[in-house]
C-alpha cells in the first residue's frame, strides 16, 4: 500500500480506503454497514448448511414428524412481524429468533429439564437459523430488512 500524505488530504484518502476494505479482512461495507465476504462468507454459509442438517436430524431423532418439519421451519419467520412497528423493532425481533444462542439455549434447557417437546422447538430454531445462513440471510441491521451481516439482500448486495 503506498504511503499516504499527512494532513487532511491524506486522512480523507485513508478513510476512503478503510471504507472500501471494511473494518476487518474478509469484510466489506454495504453503505455504512460492515458485511462479511470472500471465504469467511462461504464458511458461514457452509456452517449454516451443517446446522440445518444437524437441527433437522435432532428434530427427527427426537420423534418429530417429517410432515411437520418444513412448516415448522417456516413458522420461525413469524418473527418478521416486528417490521410492522418499524425496522429497528423488526430487526430486534428477527434477530432474537434467528441466532444460534436461542436455539442452543432452548436445546440445553430442554435437555436439562428432560422436555422432549421443548427440544423439538430448539432443534427447529437451530435448523431454521442454519437454513437462513445457508441461503445468505443474516442477522439484520436496524436500517432495513435487506441489510444483513452477510451483505445486502437482493441483486445489489449479492
């Protein structure tokens, strides 16, 4: 990288370069939002596919019926109802239901308490989060539904 001149012009050029590259290697900015790209993005999507398979396998292993798997996977998207109250509330409700912590916590509590029905719900949350990550959907920024940690949804972000 060539040396930048000191002073206001050099500072502006350095800030522009940082905006193009993003805050970390393997990330870029979408507008003013950081988004993962390159191999880290591919790994996150592969991780999502593995979680989808694992969550579905746990669901079926615990006696969940195959006929209910897809409807239950899609039911998690009811969390998008928060967008009726605006993008900030929508992002919060969406992210609450679409993260690893919720599904894994529900699975852990279900195991601890010996509640197979609760374990089915945890497996569905894990599988749904994995499905979304594999498809390129990520955690939402409060700016708009299409602004995610994996990039902007739609043609302009992919």
